[in-house]
């Protein structure tokens, strides 16, 4: 357990190994133990650690305020662990929503890391594509603009905020369109999500997503493009094809935007891989990881 803030300690796993330090960051809802099978395959080349994010597992669960779970706050937690372990410019490897911690660090403290590896993690929470938008990011932006607009601020700032709100509203309305169609098909009797500590943490993390642009250090980004749907449509080939086409269109567009915004990035697309790409396609993931790290200066 490593203290990262007053009354907040994080669980950190250390698998040992030799070589450059490698720090694994889990996706939303998972602990460092999600890497229990993957991490031991890396220790012949790297000293491997993993962090359980605040709010999960054995790590502390501070109150679910926006400030406690913003992407930058979670990124600061990772930097605090790196500092206390005295790791010199480690490679950070993040799965899924951990991409937001990677981008936060890669923008604010790029000199603290040797490189960043996004394991199916380069989505809107880690790189915002203004051409596509994202409901959660745009909602957070609009909510914060409205909060500031209703605060006691000078008229000049209120005018600027009003202009920002007017610009954000059409983008947010466009984001809502697919959700309107989806909600229209849902029965009114569908229950509300259960009010649990885990669900409150998940909501706080969503509310803490931020709008990130390009980062300032070397990047490897792996995408499952398109994602595997397993047996979900095994008896419905037409539905499977439609789902794959939609997923590939959306994932490819995001991967292309990520690559444009991070021209230094090595972007690797693995067709029909599971979202847990380090499990379903472990050999390809390790090969890409090794190739990327071999290019980094010692």
C-alpha cells in the first residue's frame, strides 16, 4: 500500500523482474490483479508493477466528488506511486479507461516517463476528436461551463462563457441523437442502476473524464479493430456483420484521429481482438510492446 494523498493509499503489486520498470494500469472496475496472467510473461525483460486505482479493490475509496476522481487526479496518483517507488522514467501501460491517466501524464509530466502504451485505451477519454465528439466529454464540458456561468464572475468572463456554451450545445445535441433512439426502444419498466459504492465510483470517474489532445512523449497504441463479439451473434450472421462494420468504422475513425493528434505514435490494429487485448492476443501485444520499448532511449 502506497500513500498518494492524505488518507488515500493505493494497492501496488510488484512481480519483480529485471530491466526497465513497467507500470501496468487497469481499466475501469478492475484491480491490478487483472494482469495476474499477463504480468509474469514480461518479467524476463522488465521489472513489472501494477496499480489498483483509487475506488477499487484494496485501494482507498475517497468520497465520490469530481475532484477526487478527475483524470488529472488519477494521473497524479500514478505519478505519486512512481515517485515513492523511485522509478526512473518507467513505461506506463494502460488498459481501457486508464488511457486517461496516460494522456494526463503525457501532457503534464512527459519527462517523468519513457513512453506510454495504450492497450485498447486510445478512445475519447484519452484523445478527444472534435470532429466526432463524445457524449461524456461534451457533457462534462457543458456542465463545467454552466457551473462557471452561474458563479460570481466578472461580465467579461460571463460573456466568454456564454459564447463557449453556445458553441458546445450543438455538439452535445448531436451526441444525444443515438441515445435518444436507444432509450426509445428500452421499456419504461427497466430498473435504475443499483446504488452501490462501486457504481458511485464508476459515475465519478465518468464525471472526471477530461478533454485531452496530443501528448508529448513516445506512444504505442494498440486497437482491437474491429473488436471480437465472441458468441454474441453466433446464430445471426447478418447482425454480426452489421455490428462488426459499425465497430470497425467507429474504432478506425478514432484510431485515425489519435494518430493525427499524436504523430509520434506507433498505432497497431489487431483485427477481431477482444477488448482485453493483452489476454486474447497476448503474443501480439508482447511483440508490439517489446518492439516499441527497444526504440526508447535508456
